[in-house]
C-alpha cells in the first residue's frame, strides 16, 4: 500500500473545506536507505476525544510523578515519614505501610513480574496502549510538543520558522522554547531525587548547595535525558532504541484492538469534490491529516508498523475530516484484524477478548499477585541468622567437654525495640553461654533495637559423655516475648565424635 | 623519506584500487598507502595534547634526585594519608570511648561499643595475630588456642590486655620471663627421674600410666614442679604455668611429648605489641580475643 503521490493530493480541486497537506511518511518504503538523516517531524494539533484523554492521562501521570515524593506517611519515631522513599544510605525501601530491607528485594522482583504480566495482558487486549498513553517518553514528548506549539505556533508556522533565516523573532522563539524545555527537564530531574531523600530536606539542601553530589549528578542526568529524549530525539527513541516495539509484536494477534486505518472502508482513496457521489470509492479523501498529526511521522494507512505507538491522534485528526465531509467517524479507529476481514466478507463485527493468551496472562498475573500478597501478609518481622565458627569448628575445653561457637544475628524488622527470648534446643546436657550476657539455663532474654540487627556470640557446650555422634542436630530459636512471634534455625553441634 | 618513490621519483599507483602504494612488495603483493582514518587521527592528536597537559599538571618525569611534581601537586601517598586520617577522624569518637571506658567489661556490656570493638578487633587480629594463632584463633602446637577455656597467663580481659601489651617472655621490660626448665638436657634430673615424672604428670590428667612409677614421680614433682604448677598441678597464671590436670595441652599430652617437654623445657614467646598498636587497638583486640572463647 504505497502512499498516494503528491500530485493526486495537491491541486486544490478537492473538498473546499478540507485542507490538503503536502506530507509524506518518514518511513515510506520507497525512500528507505541503510542510512538516512532524521527528517524533522512537525505534528499538527488535533482536537477530539483521544486528545482530551491524552491530556487527562498526561496530567495524571505527571501529577503523580511530581507530587508523590511529597506525600507524607507517618511511621513513628526514628522512621522517615515519606510515603515512597528509596533510602540508599539507610538501605531501606519505604512504600506506604511496607518497609523492605535489602535482603527482601524479591518483593521488588515480584512487582516487576506483575508489571510485566500486566503489560502483556494490556498489550494482548488493546495493543500498544502503554506506548500510546503512559510511557514516559510519550508523555514528556507530548508535553514538549505542546510547549513547542505554544511558543512557535502550529505545524505550518513551525515549518516556516524552520526554513526561514535567523531573524530576531526566530532567535527569541527558539531560546524561549529551549528555556522552557530545560526548565521542564530540570523539574523532572529535580523530582527524581526526591524519591531518594526526604523531599523537604533535600529540596532545602539542594538550593543551599548542601545536597550530596549524587543528588546534583542525577538532577543533571535526568534533566539532560529529558531535554534530549523529549526535545530532539523523540520518535527515534521508540524506533531505534526501545526494545518494546519489537517485543510487543509477539504479544498481539488478530483479535487485538489496535489503532487501524480501516482500508475496507477507506479504499479506493482519492480527492473528493463537494457534491460528488461517494459511490464506488472509499471514504479516504487523501487529505493526509492523519500523517500530519502523527508524532512518529508515519502514515497509518500503510498498515500496522513498528513505528506506530498507537497514540490515537490520527483517529482524532481523521474524525474531524470525516465530520467535515459528512462521512461517519472512525475511518481510523481501534479495530482488530479479524473484524477487518469479517467486514470485507460482509459478516458482523466480533470482539474476542477471552482468548488463550489473555487467559494465560490473567491467570499468571493473579497467581503472582496472590503469591506476592501472601508473602507480604505473612512477612516475618523477626529473622534469625546463625553463622557457625569454622576455624575451629569445635573446641575442646579443659574438662574434656566440647564447645561450638556461633555468631547469631537477630534481625528486628519492626519499628519498636523488642525483647526476645533465645532458646537452644539440643540434648539435655547442652550448656549455653553468651559473651556479655547472663544465661538462665538454656535461654536468655535479649533486647534488639528497632529496625536493627543485633549480633551475639553464642557458645554451645556438650560434656564428653553426652556426645553421641560427630554431628548432633540442635535448634536455635528466638521468640518475641510480647507478641510470641518466632524464628528458628536448625544447625548442628560438631565434634570429634564419641 | 619517501619509500614509495621509484627511481624516477614517481609514485606508484595501484591499478585496482587507485591508491598509491608504499613501495613495499612481498611475493607480488603490494602494500597500499591508505591514509589513517580521520577519527583515529583526531583521537591521536587529542591524546598528544592531553599528554602534554598531563605532564604540566601531574607528576610525570623522573629526574636524578626526584621527579617533576606538576602544577596540581598531586600525590597518591598524600591522598592515602589523608584518607587514613579521615577514617581515623570518623572513628575517633568510638575509639576514644574504648580508651575512656571505665573497664573492658563495661565495653562488653554496651552493645554498640562492643560491636565496634569486635569489628576493630577482628580486623586487627587478622593483621597481627592470625599468623601464629590461626585465622579463628584456633592455635597450633606451641601457639595457644584462644577459643578454649584454658589460659596460661589468665583469660580475664585485664590478663589478655597485659599479655598483648607487654608480651610474654618478650623484650619488654615489664614482661614475665619465667620458663619451663630443661630438666633433662641441663642435667637437673636423671633420665629415670624424668621417666617417673612423666608417668606422674600423665596421672594428673587421668590418663593411663604406670602407677608405681607415678608414685616415685610424685616425690620429684613435689620437689621440682609445685613451685610453679602448684601442689595439685593446676598451674599458676602469674607464672604462666599451665594446668597439668585438664584435657588441654599446648604441646601435646601424650607420653612422648610430656617426656620431651620435661627433658628440653619449654618457653614460648608472645611479643609485646605496645610499640606497634595503640592503646585503643589493644583494648579492641582484648575484647575480641575475650569474645572468642568467653574468657574468664
């Protein structure tokens, strides 16, 4: 499906109310070479329901990104009160009521698996809605284009400005645009660092020049990436750098809703004069409003293609034209390949959302979500690590008895100081002692500070006559005296044997 | 110096590629004189400029008596010294607490300070003590195991601290110099007396022995050994005389080794660490060693 040649488009003989735009898809197969300089894309403004939806999603996603670090969440003394905080210095991740230690990173892994499965499911059902509406690259590029349009005007003015010599007006416009872009980039980089430090504190430090180097580094990095990716690289990120366009092709099928030019309705295309019959021709009037609106610079009428991010702006552009020429809307719209074939065959449209792959993704999602929730609900707030001495593995004492030494670490993940009773289970003759603590029989009470690890040296002794084997199983356990929560570790008592 | 000029001064051009040759030829294969890639040349020139700047800014050229210092006055040695100072400053408060603590027992009962002392002690032990006493203080023949409850010179914190500070049989003026005499080699006792004594020492720790010889040996023990090892052979920390009635032997508790000890004498040396380690470091080490075996 080659794009209509410019000669059939221009001419001015068409529908009086429809402007014909001299534009071609940047990825037109006829022009493809192995290397090609980027062609600037000047997306034309559109109005319509998808544009309004995109504004709303942009406001929501940017609002969440910029405001979330400022959300407070009281956790008590000695704990940060920021709802979401990745605290590298304190090696903790705070997410509302959840507090993750570095050894619990599998929760984050689970979250990423959930995100991936959710993305798979959404893609199988609705195509690249992630790319089209919520991907940061799309959102920020959309914002940058809006700024560009506000400063330099819409498509035609921008094209004219680009080709005109460097006048004062052009210089002012360019400087204004880039200044605004950099300011947005700085706000983006600035908000990023708030996720890693207490936001009000780091904000004050940042402006006084007292923030750590990493804060300034990531501020500068995110400012630069935002400015470069959304300002000048734009669609090249999606086309050349992002792996997702390649992967998503494997996730969609003939029943997936995607932004589609309904060729069964649009072809044969061509200019249409007011009053002419619509008999024997398609609804597409070759105005190329869809191409002009496209931020990727492609022609949706060429069919599904890697470059298309399904942003739906061509739907709005085309609907506007269809209304003006008096044809039904949705010549370009969310459609499935199956329905295109069915319409051509004169059959009714059919949507099939429950398919093997959507069932598979849903089941996997629910399963992982259930495992994650279970793990989170039953998450232990006390853990016990027992590390035995290896040099020497055991020691003979002066009375001939044998002693094993262990380093015992009691991990209190709670937000208050807790008292634990430590017990050693083993043969009846087992003797227990701890450096710097008094032991009552085989158990002792230990206080562990809030949100901390306490390490003790524990000695387990067996008299010679009680040693029945070179390796005797013993169990070391701790129990929260107040709540009764327990943690236990099985280990062995080593000796030369009987 | 144009190699590629023929006798007539003409430059040979390769027919196939249109590139001039260097004039070098091997079995009919001629080397083309392609120019270096421009990016490579640019990088090369940048490196040359960088190198000149580097000579000016950084220490670079060796001389007879020294080297060029460079404008930045950079010195890795100074940097390391500064970093060590920085580290010491960061640890100063806790280090100060180690010295200022009323007693080493007080350090052990303060979890935070104890943790600091143990961490510092473990590192110091690895650097200074592990060579003889083993990585975990497990000891070797002649080098005491620091994990057990037998302490030749005392296992209380103060004793351990003193052993590390002044050493034992070391060159330090305050050290203890008592030692096990070579009863056989020096002719103090006869071979038979030593044989009897060996049987008696075996009997002290309940090992199999010749009862008749042991009874004879008991008299020699009372005469020669009780001054240091005590009447019951339980030893004396002040003199570094080991307990002979327990299950732990520094050199070995079998008949042959006991005989060898009696014949040749013993006198293991622990050097003094006062000159090499600071007071705080010795305190940290004492707490660490005490924690290994629970001490006394």
